[in-house]
C-alpha cells in the first residue's frame, strides 16, 4: 500500500479528481469557519497549547503545535455534522486528512500539487480499508472515522513529506495502533463524537513524526493475527486492498452533505422536504413511515425517538430530521435549534422507521429513502429517492463564502478561495492555512477582524 502510494504523481489524476479534492477542501474550511464558536470548538481551541511558530488554528489568531492545531481544526470541521461523507466506509475522511495536511504545510514547504495529491491518496487509503473492514454490526460499536481515517492521513502526510517506503509503512502501522472511537455517544447524549477526528488527526501527525524519526512498526498491521482486521472484524484482512486499483478514485465516491445532520438522515430529510411541498399543514398528519437501508436503521442513534438531550442526538435521529423538515418546510441548522417543539415531537411519536429490502440491496452504492405520510382524511403523500442528492459545487461555494467572509472578511475569503482553485500553481501550500488565521485588534465593545494582506500566491510564505 505504501509502495503504490509513494509511486503516485500529481499528473496521474484527472481534472475531475483534482477539482473534487479542491471542493472538499473548500467544504472542510466552510464547516470549520461556521462551527468555530460552537462549544466543542471552543473547548478544542482552549485545550491547544500556544506556540510562537506552530500551525494555524482556523478562524483564530492562535498558533499551536501541529498536533494541537490539527486537533482543533478537525473538531471545528466536524462541528456542524455537515462534513464530507464516504458512504461505503461509513467515514468522514476529510475532517482528518485536511487538518493533518494543513498543519504539515506550515512546517514544511509543500507545493500545491503535493498537497492535493497527498489528500487524494489519504481519501483513497482510508476509504479502501474502510470498505472492507466495516459492516453494520461493527459500526454500531466503533466509530468508522476513528478507526480508518488515521491510516489514510498518515499515508497522506508521508507522501507529502517524501518519506521512504519503510517510513511510510511504519507511519500507517503506528497510526493504526491509535484507531479508536466508541459509539456510546448517541445513546448517552455525550459530545465525544466531535473529538474523534481530532484525535485521529493529531495521532496521524505523531505517527508521521515518529516514522520520520526512525521508529519502526509492524508491516502486517492490517492482515496480521493481531492486526486491525483481527482486532475489530475478528477475521484476517483480504489480500486485495489496492489503492487506485481500477475505476474511479475513492474521492469521487465522497459526497458533500446538503444538511447538517447524520449521513443516514440526509436522503430521508430530502424526501420529507418534497412531501412538505404538498402538505398544507402538519396537524393533519396521522402517521409517518420512513423506509431506509438496514445500515441506516441500525446505526447508533438513527432510530432515536427521544427524549433528546442535545442537538447532536437530534441530528443523528432520522425520525427527528424528517419531523423537523415536515414541520418547518426546509432543511437547515435551525431544524435542530428547538428540541421540545410540541408539533415536531408529535410527528416523531407518529413515526415508524423501517428497513427496506431494495434500499438495503443498493447500499452503499446508493443510499435511498422513502417517506410516506398518512393524513387523517385517509389520503397519503409519498416521496422516494433512490439516492442522496449531494450539495452542488455552487451550493458548497456559496456557504463557504458566507462562512469565511463572516470570520476573515469578504476580500480575504475571495482570495483564499482563489488560492485553492489555483492550488497547482502554489509553490508553498502553507499560505492556505495562513490565510485562515485572524489578526485581531481590540476595539470598544469587543474583538473585531482586522483585514490583513496575507499573500496567497507565489512560492514563499
């Protein structure tokens, strides 16, 4: 795996793959900017140790050690529950890969082409492993992102730094030893989910640093009798996990979420939105039936009907997402602002979530859902979608511009977006992370942005 990754060149990737990587970076930054003031984001920033010449914590004026910065940035990127999604591995790779690479880019001069190629390799690695490792039983216990994303990020960083095959292999193996993330949070109402990608990114950086310093680790970490597959799947890894082994790169199977909610709530919410367009009011609703893939019905928290202790539990719940969409007639962050809306709770109580054979058979290639609303007068309204409708590039850019402009100002947000679009021409990709940093000045009434002139083109930082 390390050998094939290190043999990759940027020119091996087509323009569609490169464009997708850029869009994923834009979407990651959008989420991080928008979630920067959420409690879990503030907690992650507060836990970071300041450093005079470290890495940028997005949307702040602070520098921290690369591991601490990556931790905070990963938490912020995950903070809306709107991060990019690879359904077949049930994982969010971008919220681990981008914080890892952005931190590295401020420590070593990486060309823009190296940043993009490394990210594509990272998505490929985590997704290929996760496709084979996870089933619905395992995913009910362990968080997929925490188990496989550290390996992808470790190989991505190894490629970016030009490590040897032996060092890259050790980085992957050390990162695999940090695989973690338990799925009790949907049941207990805890916030630890937000921190899973933070641990993964910070651990990936430490694994890379150890390997670069000469640490060695098990080459059989995947397939060995005490390796990743034996430990979590209770079976040996298959011999055919190959990177870029035909077909599209795995990053092309990644979709960008339209709604700030669980992956498995996306399609059902979209079907509910279509129902709401034909529904004059929700008081006439007597019963709601949601059909989805078995993986969705069985994922922790997705079948929850309350009580909801926090917005995260609501964002994980397919019944809540559907009920809130029907009640509000839209899908956005405000759907999860009130957990005790009487009409939403009534609709949830009237909801049944069922596994659908056809949707289950089509998953993970497609992620379908069906919402049928039975009215008191005997009529029904039904909408079915064979797959999730991903956020479009235009929608992703629109929400990035709004979030980034709010934090760093419209001019800098425009130049940051342009730098990402022109990433192949960057001699030093570290300017992308630097452009996400605030320079602050105190004024009466609080702290406001001070526009600065950060150069985001050229070869020097």
